[in-house]
C-alpha cells in the first residue's frame, strides 16, 4: 500500500504542479492579452486622433478652397462690372452731340497750351470741329482717332494724346481704388 500512497502522492503533486503551471500560464496569458488590448486600444486611439485631424485638415482645405473660388468669382464679376462701366462711360463720351465734343476739344486745347503753344490738332474723321472753333493753327481729320483729339507741335516732335479712351484710362487707373470703394463698398 505504500506504493499506492506514493503513486497517489506523486499523482496529486503532479496535478497540483500542472494546475499551478496552468494557473500561471492563464495569468501570464491574461497579462499578455491585457497588454495587447492596451496596445491595441492605444493604437486605435492614436489612429482615431490622426483620422480626426486628417478629416479636420481636409475640411479646412475644402473650406479654404471654396472661399478662394468664391473670391475669384466675386473678383471676376467686379472686374466685369468695372470693364462694363468703363466701356459705357467711353461710349457715352463718344456718343455726345458734336457741339459738346467741339466744346470739350476746345477745353482740351486750352489745357494743353502750356505744353504746345500753337498745336496742330488731329480729330476723328466724323468731327465737324474747325481750326477756328478750336483756336488752333490747323485741324487734321484722322481715321486713327475714334474720339477725342491728338495735339502735335509745329515740327512734329511732340504729341499730346487727348483721346477720350486715353484720358479715361488714365483717370480710371488713378482712381480705381476709390471707384471700387464706391461701387462695391
């Protein structure tokens, strides 16, 4: 019977050792699983944060892109309005009655007398202005001029461009900021 007791004792001891090893393995497996879960959770949290940042960045980029596109459209429309205003102003000047044009030409000649004392004046082909009307030595009709006048000194070395388009463009360029403020606030 002593042999049976020894067998039983060894068997019991082996079972206890196996149970202890299994318990230790379960504990170790639990620790490994907990550590893996923690790492997975940290990785997931990090990826979620990165994803949220990426989404936010893309959203900001889309908003910025939309705002930029909107500004481009508004600027293009403003430019179109300004170009239309320029064209309509020029057309209005060009469509003035001939008597008004002659009066304007006379004022232009007077304002340029400091630069050219006795100018030869080039006028549009359709103009009825005469040298006497303008108080100049000579009036030459030119198909190069659509409206306004060109003044030239006697020896042809100096010309003053007083065509409506040239004057309007100079005023336009100089007053663009004020004009934009008036039109668009």
